[in-house]
C-alpha cells in the first residue's frame, strides 16, 4: 500500500519538466539514431577539409538551427568562427552552453557580436572583420504569422529578401567566399508570403553565384564562387515553434491548441545542425539539399505530438471544440490526470496542410546520400525580373500602407514564386491560442 509521500498528484506534473526530451523526440520522429549521422560519418574527411583552419561567419547564430550548427562547426576546428545575431540574450546563452559542454573545445576560435546582418553595421562588420572563407546565413523571419499586419510583413521582406541582397554584396566586396543559406520547406509551392520570401531568397542567392555586384545597387564585384541552400523540415522544439509552445503552455498551466488538419515532418536540432554542415561542406553551387523523408511514415499531426508530450508529463488529452471551453477546463481537468486540448481545422491565411520539399518543375540528381536528396535544377528567374521585383518590394516596405501594401507584395511575389498559392481567409494565427 502506497503512503501519501509515494503518491503523485497529476497536477504536480505541471511544475515538472518532461521526463526525457530525447525520449519524446524519438517517439515523434520514430528514430533512435540521428537521421544524417551515416552521411556525416561517410563524408567526415570532406567536411573537415571544408572547415578546419577556415574563417567562418554565421549569421543568426543564436537561433535554434544556427546554434545547433555552430556546435557542429566547432568540432572541426575552424581558424575563426564569427557568430552574429540581433538577440543579446540568446547569444549569451549560446556562449555559456558551448563553453560549458564537456564534449567541445571552443578555444579562441569563437567570437560573437550583436549585429543585424542586413544593416549598414552588418556591412561594416563584414568589411572590418572579414574576409571569410565561408558564410553560413541563418538569420531570417520564419513565422507565417508575419502576414498578420503590413508592418510585420514589411519587416519580413526587409529581413528575408532585401537585406540578403545587400549582405551578399558586402560579402562579395571583401573577397571570394562560399555561401550557404537556409531556406524552408515552405519555399516549395508556397502557400504563404513567408514561404514565397524564402523562395525569393533562394533566387537572390543563386543570382549572386552568377552575376557581379548586387541586384539593388551598383558594383562590379565578382560573383560568389559557390552558393548552396537547404530546405528544412520542422525542427522539433526549436524556439518559437508550436512544439516549444506546448512545453510553455504546460509550464504556464494553459491549454494546448493547434490545427487538426495539418501534418509536418520533424527533425531534431542536432539533425538540423548536421544537415547544414553537410550542405555547406559538400554541395555544389546552386544546389538545394533537402531531407529524404517518407510522407507515409514520417508525417505527423500536431494532435499526435500533443498526446506524446502530455504522456511524458503524466497526462492524457481531453479534447474540446473551442478555446473558451479548453480554458475553463484548465481549472479541473489536470487534477483528474487529463489536459485540455483544442485542435480544430485550420482557417488562417497561409496555412499549408502537407509539407513537401521538391516542386514538380525541379529536378533531383542521382542519389549520393543516405538521408538527403539534392535538387540540381530549380527554375531560375531572370535577373531583370528579380531586380524589378526587389525595387517594387523596397518601395512597398519603405512606406507600408494597411490598405494596399499586402496586395502589392502578393502581386510582386507571384512574379518570382511562380507556384505561389496565396489565399486570404481574413483570419490569422494571432486570433487563436
């Protein structure tokens, strides 16, 4: 017979961390080994040759994927690793984490600065701290919800598009340099302007591999010798993700919510770092690396994941049809070992039900890797059209108008993201839990 001290009140789990995040990740991905580990092992010598002794710049280095990649790069002993980000707090945590880990020898290679890559200060940073052998570009706005207002949308266009052209121009002015840039699965047949902005980013980056100067400025700096991208699956529990939100909601005693009709592929942060490492070291110019995942076996619904997460906290979900019902039930359900959840069909602008990586007019090359596919031919937009679109976007975001700017951006994006399927529903993600 158990004594009171042996008994566990289900509500106590609200104050406890999940028992083992690695175990949760294994249940979500249904993998017990890193997806890309075999490819990393096979190509170890080539990866080392591409990093050891090299001068490397990482933008957006303190974000989840940037930080995971930095921790991979350090293992290969670069001569210098300059990490820049606009988030002071997350940069501090990155440094503390790297220097506290027993499996890493950071030494004096790591140097961090709080810099916006696409600003005048970013250009000055490249000029004074460079040149670099390799630039790894992670800085971006990644949320579909940036469409909620023209001011957030304008910031996304400035960060994901216009700033990239300026930044790559600064890199070119300071010597030949290989560039790797992170894209998104949402760039493939985009259903939202975030995805379209990442597709345009791919086009801009590859233009810089063929042409001197910049699209929006003058100059005759030579093209970049090698530019490559990768399109990502969702990184489980990355900062700002819905899965990280699940943990925050439990910690704050709040219901879980999400779309019931959306499925996604998931990789871990470590796998994300490995994928970036492989692309940056091994891709040929104008190639796009994508994870090889099985839609039948690997796609997960958010409701499935909620059940897995709640089980780790000692709960079973109890489903409600409205946010209000789920919020009211928060006062009583946890004491019964249940947790309020509200998952309903998506009706927000820009939501895409199924994740994909390769469009019908893109060509995948012969298999080279165990867990990666390589897009070797992706239709390019001519430079004149790219320049016209960037000029139009710059004009639109300099003086955003709530009555006209979004429609103007949609029209411009449709010229360069030819598969854009943007449907305005009148609802955005900020209108729900």
